[in-house]
């Protein structure tokens, strides 16, 4: 049997990390078993679905590298098929027209609550034999007796009593199908063998199984995964920070880190934290997903991101960093090869945003030393030391890290300074900031001409009285 899983988001917002994790688990399960992973866009809620959300989902999947073998299928393109199954259902006596009005239903509901009964549809139209009429809804004839047993791969065995389940509406008064019905038709038509989804859908499962049985289809296996919580244990929401995959991308997180983070939110393999995609595909098993909800851990995500920034090839990071620099207005033709800057910064940045900030100094046409603290550092350095260094820079036999280091060291020793005491004013002079990679690397990257010019103009600015 070929394993077939699907991710079935409703395009009513961004792809958030809960949805992304559901998609990842379905993807991993399919990949592990050489199965098929299908993307289905559940866009039948015309009021809440938007094309922007569809784009955000597709973009998010692409960013995370969750490739699908079939789809995206859009439910809105399948209305004819839903109508067809609906007619079969009615013809075979599995569904019926219900003419109860909203007001009647509400009145009965209030009465049930007053009698302390569980409110639900009283099946009044079940055997009334109504034909179609404007505004009549279609309800599924749920079995009246017996139980539905869900052997959930994550939750274990969950038993539902049929007499606790409603005759649910499967088509609205305007003829449009409802969520539970479209899912059933699609899971059947698409040959889904394993449904992996959020546990907010667990209560829908017995209804869907009953409908699949009425259709003579074999229900798939189910795995309901718990939701993701905020650090405070409350349901994850915007107030916990980034929740959408694209926001993480914009904050400079790498897909490798996000995927690694998401796989560990609710699943573990011993105490291993770092997983390549091949490793997680080989090791992942839906049965090992924790039944208890997991909480986000932004520090761990940052740690993972730093790990991947450090360990991925510099050329690869450079390609991903370039758009962040472009967004800051940096002209990459006006400085050193980006890959060299990345190599200098890989140990120093936790996100691409941070790296772009640190890399930008190498592409600025001019430096402006506007922080008074930095101005003071230069002004308190002996002018002759700085001047000697500018000269040494201009005449160094080669512009290499070693030559730069030697020039700084000589100038420092000659003027009774430590290496660090001279390195810092130089750093400020050549970058305009107090933070950069080691001075020899920084200067090598910037190039001799810039360093000499900037050093000279910083001297002139700090010691105007000695200007010629
Ligand atoms: N469209 C549903 C949702 O976004 C998922 C349905 C399912 O996985 O069965 O919550």
C-alpha cells in the first residue's frame, strides 16, 4: 500500500507555525514511507478565504521546502463532485432534507438547555421524507446506535457513542457543502491513507468515519497532534511574538532551523537536538509524537538558527543574505565579495537580519562617526600613533590580514599602546561603528584605499588644530 498523506489548510490567514508543523509531520511521514504528500486548499468558506492567504501558504511551504507530489487541489474547484456525492447520499437514504428554520432550532435548543439536556438537533426531519426546497439544508443520517472507535496514532484509542453525535448539516440552504462533508469526499477521492492534523479536529473524526462508511470507503488512519502553546502555557497567539512562517523568514530565520525546531516541538529522538532533513525523515515516526501539548521556545529556535548560520556553506548563506542587504539599501557592488563578508560574520550573527546589519558597514560609501562615545575614543588616542598607522597602511607591502596585523602591532608597540587600544579607534574610523570582526579581517575586507582614506579623515576630524 502506498502511504498518502495530505495537508489541508483553510486559507483564512498566514501559515502559522502550528500549521507548518502539521504539514511537516505529514510530509515526513509520507517521505519516510516513500509515499505521496498532497496539498489541498480548503477554501470553501468564501467569506473568510482570501487569495493572499493561499499565496502565503504556498510561499510558506516553498520556504520550508515542504514539496508536495499532488496538488494544490482547491475545494472550490470541486463543487460539482460534492453535489454528485450529495445526491448519491440522498438517493441512498444516508442523508435527508431538513426544513427546520433557524428560529425553530434556536427555540428547541433553548428548551433543551433549560431542561439541562445536551443541546443538539432532535432529528425531527430525519424520517419526514422532505424533498428539496429553497433554504432546506441536508443532514447526514448518523447511525443511532453503537460506537465509533478511533485508534489514534497519537491520542490512543478514543471511543465515541453514536447517540452522542448529531445529524450534522452537510449542505447549507444555498446548496454549498460544509467542511465535514468536503473533507470526507476529498479524503476518499484522493485515497488518503493517513490523516495527520490538529487535535481540534478530533471531535469531527467519528462523524467523518461514519460518512466514509456510508460511502463504502475505508476510513484512513488518524493522528491528531496537540496544539502548540505559548511559553506561558496559553494557546499560541500573536502576542507571543512571531507566529507566521513568513514573519520568521523576515526576521532572518533559516528554513533549516525552523524545520529542526518544529520537528522537535512534540517529537523527540533521545536527546538529539540537531537533525538533518535526511535524519529526521529516517527517524520520525508519527507514533512517537507526544500526546501532550508542546510550548514554543524562542531561545532554542535562535540557538538552532545560529547553529545553521555557522555551519552552512558561506556561499549558501550569502545568497540568502543578499536580499536582506538589498532591503537596507546596500549596494553589493560597492564592497568586497559578499561570501567573504559572510565568512567573517558566520560566528557572530544569530539571524540574517543581524548579519545584514553587521555586513552593511562593508558596503557603505562613507563612514559617519556620529556617536560621541566613538568620537571620544578616537580623540583620546595619541595622534602620532594613528598617523603612523595610516602611513604604515599606505605603504604595507601587501594588503593581507597578516600585514595589517603586523602594522597595527608595530604602531601600538612604538607608541606604548596595547593592540586592542589601537584597534578600537581604527575600527571606528574605518567602519563608523564600534562593532566589527577582528580588525585585520575588517580592514582586509574593506580594502587598503578605503582604510587609509577613512583613517586620515578621522584623524583630521578628531584633531582639527593639527590640520595643515
Ligand atoms: N482545513 C482544516 C483546517 O485548516 C483542516 C482539515 C483537516 O485537516 O481535516 O483546520
